[in-house]
C-alpha cells in the first residue's frame, strides 16, 4: 500500500463511511479510488478484494469456517498482529475488518505517523468509549515503532480503549515488545501460491470495471508463468508488473493487446530465460546444480543457481535440495553441512527474495567446497534392500527388553552386555539378525 499521511487516512475513512449504500463496498481501501484522479489509481489498489468472496489465498487462515474469519465476520476480533511478506494480504485483511466492524476503524501508518498523532487517536478513542462506541486501530508497518514507542499502546490495549490490528513484514518475536505480543494474537500469512497468483492475474486481465479488461489483453501461457514467477508470492508486485507490461504491449489493429515472452523481455529489460518449472528444463537445471555441488565445483553450482533464480524457481525448492544434499553427499565428512543447509532454508523463509539469493549463494559455495561422503545414504539403501529381501527377521533375544517375568523366562534380554559396564560389548555384541550377521552397511571414507 502506498504510504499515506495520517490526515489522508482520516479523510479516506470519512469518505468510506459517508458513501451511499449503492456505491459503498464497505472496504476502506477501495475508497482510495475516489481520493485520486481517475485512471491514476494503481491496478494493485483497484483490484484489492472488497469481500471475502473476492479474497484469493490464505485459506488456512481466513478460509470459510476458519476461526479468524468467523471472528472478523461476527465483529468479535481481539487485538491481532498480521505477520507476512509484502503483498500477501495484510492490508487487505485490515480492510475486511473495517467492512465488518461496527466500531470506529482508524488506519494509521507507522511510516508517516508518530506518537503525537497516536495520542490524538487514543484521545478520540477514549471519548468514543465514554459514549459507548469502540475503536479499532490499524497500525501498518507496526515494527517501525521502536520498543519505547510500542509501550504507548500497552495501557490502551490493556484497558480495551482500542482493539489493535498491527501489520508487519518482520518477525514479531524480534521487532515487537513481549507485553504487546502477550496481549495480541499473531497470525502468520504466507507468500501467495502460484495458483493464487494465477487467479489474481487472470482476474485482473479480465475485469473490465477495476482491472485491465477494457484493454482486451491476451497473455500467452509462457508469459503468464513468467509473470507469476516474477510476482514471487507478492500480489502487489505481480499486479504492478502486469500493469506496466500491459501499457507497453503493442496495440493491434482491432485494439487488442498480446503479452508474450518477447513483450515481457522488452518491457522488463530482462531476457525471459527458458525455464519450465514443471517440465524437462526444471529437472535439467537442478540436476546440473546438484552435480556441480557433488563434484565440488562452486563456480558451476553458482551459475546453475543463478539460472534457476533468474528463471523464477521457488527458493524454497532450492533450499530443500540443499538440505537433502548435505546428508546425501556430504554426510559425516562434515556434519556442519546439514547445519548450514538448514540455516539457509530458515534464512530463505525469514528474509525472502531478493536478499535470500545471498543466503542461497552462501550455502551453495559452502556445500560445493566441503569434502564428500555418501556412506550414510548408501548404507541406508543397502539396509532397506536387505529389509525388503529378508522380510521380518526377528530381533535377537539379547536385544529385546524383558518387560514381564514371562519374557525374561523365555530369554528376552539374556546375555545382553551393558556397554557402560563392558565397553567391549560395542564391537563384540551382535546387533543384526543372524542371517545378516557381519554385514557392514556404513563404510565411511577414510581421510
């Protein structure tokens, strides 16, 4: 959402509450269209959902019958923090709260507002409360307030002067004070899926009232996939890109426009690399990446990593492959490899693109540079083969626990040597069924 000054927020709210029943959508942010000149409202704002029926994505949180949606629709929402990456629907959900609540809904931006403006809002809320009316305060970018400033919310949330709705792209555990978190419900919103972004794109292209439908745009399948990848889970980024590309697309003699990969390349000044994330090229590139890691070639691995990222590959997929590789191909040659890969996967979730590319490059060069040993993986494969081939071989009696006296009488646990009392038991005592005695599955490489 484009940051607005506090007075602009108030004006938008005033307009949204005074619109006629015929024109009003109940969505505070839809009224932004009346606050700017026609044709100047960004597509992302025009296409912002006006009801839950229009909302795409986040079904785990606000799908039909989910507790948060029920609370919003019944106007029973308590203080809540919406945490998620840009363009995932935080501001949209705040707008839906505004639509359903009977309380005075007051939007406030921590980017452009400060404590003096907040004091004015709280003073007005206290007056409303004395008159029997509640106030819901939406604070966008709430993490922009420092810890001392956040303290200003506490007594008013505690007393119920305001119901606080905060929106943040940062981890609340690190950016919000503990007392505020303890008085709020934290709702995690995830990046929108490719399916959700596809639905949003198709709707924007077809909608003649709020979208680009009047331009009669045809989007080729390859370009559609590329646009969705460019959005990378961010609906606002996707719609901003689509609007720009549509404006650059050549107009045919019949007035229609076509968006293909050539148009994308020209509009975005970026070559649309061939990369079908569900086809052969997907597997070719990830295969080249893994083989480069395995052969300890950081240069090759970085190149194929760049190709995947430029092609719009989901960074989570790459991170998952790194975690698998750390155990499959490095194993105990460097146990820290798995720690590193997991740290990269966590960083991808925490940081997000584009900065997460740095984390992926860090992990890639580390994994490519470490010694390799697949003994754990090979040993598991051989053990699985024997388990399937020999069936349910019985556990040797000395390895069984004698839970009852009957079990003890028939030999459970008999002859078992406790390794802490008899260190030699570690090597002398058998741990495999008789048909497999002496088999070695784990054969680590010697330095």
